């Protein structure tokens, strides 16, 4: 990860507001395709460092994700790239009929060391269910495949699924340093407060090849 990307990664992780994915609540706001989160997936304070994503895996050269497959919950979606909104928070995919997931491009690409972050909606306003509507149904060991622009694929296995209050978003656990390729899938969940969901659903997954290597040692 370049120094600029790393600074942007830290900026998003350290923003003071806690809500994520304003469109998750089913509001019609943002249906012009310019939806923005009410805040970032973080809490006041920040991890001391951001993951550098220093080295690609042996299986694939560095490349951006273009598709995400999660067979256990029927997800097979194109992946768009997301950056930062003007307020320094993480962008989210637009509220649209052709809902898709979005990779935060200042995080490591799938297959590189560090936490690669992919966001998706649970609902998309008047269009109904979002691409991550069943994310909370995932279980440990479920397979996640990120297909990359260079034609290769990185496979991950779910290690944990958490539902947390947006005010208690676990910034360090999501954005902090890890020593292997990992994946973070994030959406909204829990009960609604008006048109907004109160919680975030966070799926943690680790590279299947890294887990196999660890098991062989």
C-alpha cells in the first residue's frame, strides 16, 4: 500500500462518527446514486497503525477485486471500487436497483497481507433487499471467493461473524494489523431506529491458503 493510500485508510478508520451505510435503513435518500454513509465504520480514537498490505500472496499478483462470491448465502456480485467521501468517511455503493458490493480501495487488495474491506447494503430503499441481506447467516468455515481483475481468485474462510452496535464499532479489530491476508465484509443489521439500522454486521474471514499453511506447521 502506498503512503497516500495508507494515510487515507487511517483517515477513514479514525473518523469520529460511528454509523455506516446510510442507505441500509431503506430510506429513499441517496437514490440519485450519490449515497454517502452517515459516518464511517469506526469510533472515536483509532488503531495505532493501519495494515500496510505489504506483500501479495504467492497465488496471485496484486490486482483489484471485480467480483465476490459467497455460495452459502447466494451472493454473486460485481465489485465496484470505493474511496473517501468529502467528509473523510468511507464511500458506500449507490442506492440502485443493480445493487452490488464495493471494495474500499485504500485497504489491501484481497490476497495481500492485511484486512481487505468490502461493503454492501442490507436494503436499498424502494428497490428492496441489498446484496448483503443475508450476511448475518454466514457461519465459521463458509467460503468466500474474491475474483480479481487479472483473472485469478483468492479464497477465504469465515472465522467469525459479529453484530455490534454502530456506536461500538470495533475499529481496531476491523482495520488493525494482521500478518496474513484477511477479509472484512460489512453491512447494517439488528433492529431499526426509524429508517436506520442500529447495528453493523461484520464478517471476518482469513485466506484459506494461509489457514492451511498454519495447520501444517
